[in-house]
C-alpha cells in the first residue's frame, strides 16, 4: 500500500519531540490503537510509535455474523441435547416407578390372596382331620364324619370363589363393582361366627346378635362373608388383650334409608384418635406380625358392592366397625 494512503501513522518520538516518518491517513473516528517500541540504540533513544484508528465500516461484520450463527447453532444443539437427555431420564424414572408400582400391586395381591384363603384352608384342614379321626374310631362315627367332610367341601368352594373373584379383579381391573345378589345379612354373620366358634370358646366370649327385622342386602355373598369374618376376627383379637370378665362382642343388624347396617362392637382396648384415620390404609397395622391388609381389603370389598365401611370409638371403650350396604330390591 502507498505510504501516503496508508491508514497507519508512524512517528519517532524522543524527549517530547515527534518526527513524522509516515503521515498516513488517520481518521479520528472509531477505536484508537497505538503501538510503541523503543529503538535498541543508546545514541539514538527514540521510540517508534505506530497509530491506527479503526472505524465501524472497517470491522469484519461478515465474520462476526458467521461466528454468531455458529455459536447460536452450537447453543441450540447443546440445548436440544440437554432436553433429550432430560426426557430420557424422565422416561427411565417413569418406567422404574411403574415397575415398582406393579411389583407393589402384585405383592399386595399375593398378600391379600394369602390373607383371604387362610381361613377356608384352615377350616378344610381341621374338618378333614376331624373326619379322619372319626372314621378311625371304633365304632365309626360315620354321620359326624360326613358332616365334617361336607363342611370341608363348602370351605373348598369358598376358597375357589375367593380365587375366582381375585382373578376377575386382575383380568378386569376397570370393573369396580362386584356382581351382587340378595344376601341375608344375619346369615352372613352367623356363618362367620360359626367359623370362629372355637376361638370364641377359647377366649370365653359369648357373642350377641341383635336384629330388629330380617335384612336382605345387595351384595356378593363370598365378599360379604369375608368382611364379616375379618371384622369379627379383629374384634376377637382386640378382646384377647383385656380381662375375660370384660370381654363383650355385640353385633347389631338394622335397616335405614335404603341400606342395611351391620355394627360390630367390642370392649377391647379401642383405637386411639391418632390411629383411627389410618385403620383402612394398606399395610397399616398395630398388631405385631399383622399384614395390615384385612381392613383395607374389607373397605375395598364394601366399596365394590356399593357400600361403605367405617370405624369409630366405642363408649366407654373399645371400637365399633359399621358396614352399610344397599338393600336388595323386593322380589
């Protein structure tokens, strides 16, 4: 580039004096850049000064735009990668939570099955053992043995019905309502008391059933008997914790406002106010070794039949469980 048209001005400066070597075309607008370098000479202590002004029009705007676009593309790619990574982690977490939920559901189902089948299987074992002993006696007590075998067959049918209901629940989880029929509420309670008769004798408990009039409810027979059995079993377990003279078990059956009501009342230790809101939660139990599924299953069965199960404290002590079910339509 010719010296006169150069945009760099070069001077030699020494002791406050400046000697122009190259005047250049210096524009005072824009940014000022100055380069200074002392000459390596003792006899000539000069500084070489190069001055340059850079204006807006001289900046490499095209390179700036390209760099900005490249940086923006990199940021967008990084942001997309982060979103994809977060979405993948969220999907993996949802999958893990779903797997845990299914495992918990399977565990609850297995525990519930074991809980519901325990009583009929125990009754089958007891009746078959009793029939065997009766047949081995001399002379044989054939009528009593046949009665025990009939009871074992009935309990086997009950266990099969429980399995069938659980299978229907698994195959059709969207079907919340259980199939209903007209069931005698008192008879369901009597059947449960019959199964618990040995336990009542062991604890020296005499149960009392009070009923104003026959009550037919719309319910699933096996489910209703299971609810009655679980409520009575819990009452007996509560009564085992008090003195024999204080043990009382009362069942009231009544009707009102289109529903049949069964109240199971005991004089056991009762339910504390802090525990009462949690008695129907799955796996919640205050009994050592308990599964915490009995009352939860009872509430689920009651809701499936269009009814309700609730608990309240008994005065002066003990607990009352109240089951309400819709009355069966008149024939």
